């Protein structure tokens, strides 16, 4: 005879789920807390930094990265040069995204 109504879904007890997660953390040597606290970071973003300032600085850094990558391509040949040119293209695409966000955030008057 076929069962007409399905069995209710299996529910996990929160404590059992937590215990299983802790076993997984222990097994894979993961930490449930972040390893790096904010005070241990080498660089931080200044509190109160405006979106315009952040995007402008990111834009300048991307421009510098493109110039550096183009300089590298002058000394490379073959597949190495093609790889660096692919990186240039990725940087330029990121530059377009940052530029678009900057123009949306702070449209030119």
C-alpha cells in the first residue's frame, strides 16, 4: 500500500547542528573566530572616507596598475606577453566600473 501523505521534513536540532559545525571546524583546523583582528591589519581604510574619495583613489590605483602592466609587456614575448595583456584588459574593465560608479555618485556639473 502506498503512503498518501509524505513524511514531514527532517528537522535538525540547533545544538546538534552547532556541534556538527564545531566538529567540522576542528577537523579542518578552521577557526570559528576571524584569525586577523582589525588592529592586526597592515592597511586600513580611514573611517569616514567618502564614496567619492574612495572611488577616486581606486581610479588612480587602477591607472597606475595599467601603466605598470603596459611597461611589463614591452619586455615580454609570446604567451607571457599575452597573459599580461589579459591582466591589462581586466584592469581596464575594473576601471570602467569604477568610473561609472564615480560618475553616478558624483555627476559632473
